[in-house]
C-alpha cells in the first residue's frame, strides 16, 4: 500500500473545495444579476410603451371634457328638456326635505312644513 504524502497539509487539501464554493457563489451572483437586468430591461420597454400612449389619451380626455362641458350647459339642458316635453319648476315649500343635525351627531330627516 502506498504511503501517504506528508508534505501536503490539511489546509491545502481543502483549498479546492473553497475555490469551488467561491466560483459557485460567483456564478449564482452572475445569474441573479443577469436575471435582474433582463427584468429591468423588460420593465423599461413596458414603461416606454405606456408613455407613448399618454398623448393620445390626453387628447381624448380633453375632447371628452369639452363635450361634457357643452352637454351640461344650461342652454343645452333647456333645449333637451324642451325637446322631450319636460317642464321643470322649483319645488313647493312643502316638498322640501331638510337635513337637521342633532346634538348627538345623528342625522334626522325632518319634513319642513310650509310656514
């Protein structure tokens, strides 16, 4: 049976295992870095696509706001009421319901009687 080489110390025998562990950790860190970089690039492309969609949406929003403002104008409402044959007037005093706040912060509905 061959004799054991006594010139190799115990610390030297574990050096390859430490080197392999260090290389493995470096590989894991590199894979994690590449994964994060890939995800970051993907999110960057997605953000740019969403930013390109903003100007047309702002234009559409302004158009809809202009249309809504025109639709709820007093003249347009009067025209629509007349077109549909609806006559509106102010309610009689006996038809008004007022909300009165109690001292215990409970809201009580009270029919306001005509004077």
